[in-house]
């Protein structure tokens, strides 16, 4: 068999995310100084106070990311909020298919056997979700304030976690120019609107025998770690981000140009294939949904020189257990994908 070289975006992101995360520990932390603000909440009727916390604003993506953890690492909060460009000071919903997310990491076990569990707040599950109200977002003085109330759910422990009276008071805010260029994905998923600006695209190329180039396109639910370990956005615990409960992926050949093509199952191309591949998963699980017969993708515009792409898609996808998800009115708009290196 001819040798081939495969470079995909997803494993790279996964490895970098893993490298950014730090070990769970029960050792007391060095808390932020008082002039960095304060953050507190009521978790299951008990007062919780953050010890270490950080907030970063990415103006290019209108993304506000906030991480906070208590002194003994019992709970970590990870907020990912896409702010309104016209009215940033408002109430933002955190629930299924919003472009906002909150993950609550709970440390479990003991000193000799530590591990962590995540409560997700954007599941399609009754009673799960909540709101965060941003009351101050001052990128000049570097301060952010907000209140929040949410309920999350743990698949591992099969229970809810309620957080109330959450308060961020003048948290120190850092501005960062780092983020991917503006792209977006939108679709109706079982009739529910899903809009995401978190679309990552990069070429993976089979060097032998024909130098065929393919484009990996990955869309996630809400913003998460950027994949390059920025100084202020790395998380405190070892757990991997849940990517907003969902991840959609295409792998398409660049040489075929504009047109309408059938979507097919599969994760990797062969050196001789030129297929349009699709898969969908929930929260980084291995249970993938693949397209059924009749699914299609339409490339309406493509510019490989400037790395621009517009496409439409529709698919009924099914997992190994027979569950189906219907994607309609799908559209992906990409500006500037990553080159093959």
C-alpha cells in the first residue's frame, strides 16, 4: 500500500486542549489579590467563594471567557459567553443551542485517587440551563461584573447541581487579540435553531500519490479553549472542555469545486477517494451520528487562494443505537482556513 501522510485538525485541538489543563489537586491555592474583584455563589444551598479566577475578552469574536476555582479545588466554573455587539450589558441564556455555555467541574475522590466530573448546563433536558446577566463590561479599565443562576446535570453521577445567587464583582478583565477569523455555522437541529461562530477549518493533505487536499471543518456549540494554550484561558483542572454538548464535522475534497454532492459516512479519506464526509457527536463522545442516504452538501462558493468557502447542507443522521438527528437549512461560511503544514 502507498504510504500517506495525514494531518487532521481535530486530534491537534484535542492534544493541545489536554496539554493546557492542569492536574486536579486538593492543595490550597494562592488566591487572587483583593483588587482583582471577587466571585461567589450558592451551590446546593452552601456558600461558595472563588479563590483563583481570570476573565479574558476576545473582541475579534465577541467572546467573554471566565474561569474560577475555590481554594481547595472543589468546584471550578467555566463561562463562555458570546456578547451582543449592540447591547453587551444584558441577560444571556445558557441552554441547548445557545452560543453560550457554562461547565461546572467538581473534584471527586480523595488525596490518593483524584478525578473530576463535569455538570453541563446546555443539555436538552428539562430544568437544565439558566442565565448570566452582564452588568459591567469595561474593556478600557479592565473590569467585568455579572450575576448568574444555573442548573447543570452530570451524566456520571446522574444528578442535577443548582447554582444560585452567583455574583461577579469587578473581576479583573484582560483583552486578547487571539482568535480565529470570523466564520459561522447555522442549522436547524430537529427543528431547533443552532448558530455557532466557533468554526475551525484546516487542510489535511495526502502527499502520496496524488497530493489530494481535503478540508476539515469542525463546528462546536459554544466557544471553548482556543487550542493554542493562551496565557489566561487555560483551565485549572485536568478535565477536557465539553465543546458545548455538540460537535459537527465535515471533511471535503477541495479539487471538485462548486456543485451538489452526497454526504457519506466515514472519518478518514483514502488516498484515492474524493468523498464528502460528515459526522456529529455529543460532548466529545465516541458515539457518532453518520448521514443516511439522501443527505447532501452544496458548495456554492469556493476560493482556494483566499481560503474562502460557502456551503449549504441537509442531512438525516443516525447513531449506532438507531437514534436520529435531522439537520435542515444548514449553512457554513468560512473565511480563512488553516493551511497544511
